[in-house]
């Protein structure tokens, strides 16, 4: 709940501070992205993209040349029709756009992408599969969808273990921690920290032992004096 409130505040602040707030499209429901590692193949990352507003989907279809330009009126209003999603979803232009605007890299090595054929594009979005060279510990994922149409667009992203991010112009890339090949969450080891921790444990043990010896010595002295 706390993370959700923080994300909401970040999104509101980004919208308020972004130039061009008079334009309508970017300020409706935000687009979303869900990041997940494949359950059976740890070298495959799934990214599911879902549009925020239906007018945004129509606007994208017009920009890609899949829908006729008269869908955007002179005053900037966009006319959505139920058939728009069915036209955009299976198009090669849409697939090419997604793989260009959403990228996954493993240690700076781009992972090839394949777009799954969407069912209900409006309700469920569309999933892009990224196959990397080997099991993924962390992946650098960039999201630039719709910001080429208007820089005010934002994307709310979620991933494993409740991790979240807000994408937007100037913040197009985020490093996600994913599960390793053995199903255990990947962690980074820091030799310096490990060494410091070990030294601290040893020193704590020495202090405890020294304290115990001091107490025993005092007790013996008291008994001897008595």
C-alpha cells in the first residue's frame, strides 16, 4: 500500500511538472508494464504492455499508419472504435513499434524480442518475449512507448517481489532484479561488505568472551577476599 501511494505521488508530480499540460491524451489512465521471468526457462523475460486509455491506442494506430488519420479530429480529440484494437493488434507495424520502444538487455547485451499475437488487446494487453543468452539475474529494461507521440506520457511498471518503477522521458531505463536459474532471487555479493561483516562478528565474539572472563575474574577475587 505504501509503495502504491509513493508511485501515485510520483506520477502526479511528473504530470504536474511536465510541460504541455494543456494536451489531453497523456493525462488519462497511464499505460502499464508487467515484467516477469519465464517459469520454466530462466533465459526468457516476459514484458506485458497494456495501454492506459482507448484514445491513446487509436492515436498510436494513426501514428503507425494502421488507422486512417481522420480518427484524430482537428481539435485533437481522438475517436476510438471497438474495431481499432483488432486492427492494430496483429499488425506488423505494431509489433515493430513495441520491439523498438521496449527493450531488454542482459549485461548490456540486447535480448532478441518476439511479440505474441494479442487476444483482447484492450483488456489483456500484449506480451513481448525476450530470449537472452543465458539465465537472467538482473535485466535492464527500457520503456519508451508513446513518449515519441508526447513526452508527457508515463508508464507504471511492476515486477517480481513487488518491485515497481515509473517510466517517462528522462527516466526510460530501469534495472530489474529477477529470479536466477535455480528459482532463488538473485543477489549481488560485495566482498568488502562481507569482509566487514565477518570482522564485526569476530570482534563481537571477542568482546563477549572478554566480558565473560572479566565477570568470572571478579567473582573469584570476591570469593578469595571473603
